[in-house]
C-alpha cells in the first residue's frame, strides 16, 4: 500500500529537473543583475563634461543633529562639484524624517550645500520621502510642473543601478554620477552590491512602484537584502545608509532655514 502511494520515479525526476532548472535560471538572472549593478557603480555619465541636465538630484542618507553623515557628505560634495561645473542650475536634496526626528535629511543637506557656497535659490528640498522611490516620485512631480525631466542622480556607487531604474519608472530621464568619496568601500561595498542586486532583480521583474505599494512584498525583499549586509553593522555607515534602505537618522533641533515641500 505504501509503495502505491509513493510518486512514480519518473514524476520525481520531473520535479527535480524543474527545481534544478528554476534554480539555475534564477542564478543566471541574478548574476546578470549583479553585473549590471557593478557596471552602474563604476560608470559616471558626467566624466566627459558633455552632460547637462535640468537638475542634480541627491539621494538622502543618515544625518546626525542636522549634520550630514560621512556617506551623505560624500554625495553632497559630488553634487557641489557638478553644480560648480555647470551641469545643472539647481540641486534637489531629498529625504524626510522619522516620527521623532526634527531635522529632515533634505534640511541637513541644504545647510551643508550652503556651507559649500551654493545659494539657497539653487536648492530645492524634497522633505517627505522615506524611500528612494518616494523621493524620486515626489521630485518627478515637482519638476514636471516646470516641464523639466532630465536629471543627474548622485548617490553611492552601489546605489546607482536601482535609482536610475526608479527614476525612469517615475518619468525622469536620468544620468548618474556616483559619489567619489563614499566611506562604503572594499568588502562593505561588495555586500551592499549583493543587497542591491536582490532589490534590482525583483524590481525589474515586478516594478519598483508595485514593490513600494505592496508593503509585504517590499518588506520581504528588504529583509532578504538586509540579511546579506548584516555583518556590516559595525561600519562607519551605521548600516544601510540610503533612506530607501532604512538607515538611521537622529535629529534633535529645528533647522535654521524653513524647508520647502515638493508637491
């Protein structure tokens, strides 16, 4: 009787063959995505000095009492260089805050850019986004009102593939210019690339906006990515540093300048 209830050997072989095929194809797909993330991290579209855009967009990262973290400083330094080179007339700084925070990432970024000599009228602030998708979607809505859509995205190298994908999805025409002084280097950077590869692999299959709207799926993907980068917790970045990956932000006093909300 027990023998009769067992699946035929032929059926078992088909199941094994199917599982192996799925695993092999998944590995090939993920490897291709990882290569794309790696290439995007090493590419700077502004290096030949022929790229111009309507705006430079800086993705937010952790800040402490209104002072940008080293990760965020690296992004802002690169944005300042691009602005001074005349790549775009405005810089959009992005990033909101946690419920108990008083500073936004955007406010801390704007203050830092002021210290580098960029005037307030050249800085726009996106102050509500808590993820890369939210920040870029809000930026796209604002820029569209002025019939602008070409942007140069600035973030850490490992982040470039995903934010370029998201920018295209929300209607922007992106070029990329990664930070050149990011503290996330060596093995830490490779771990972040592995994590980003998971997010990009899923995002390209189902859409980044859909991931953002379906919280359970998004949390699952972020959880898988976080499992990859947990050993980095003791690094200077304090974990995954971009606001879209849940980096920590500590804010204790009000910003010295009133922030403008992008709608």
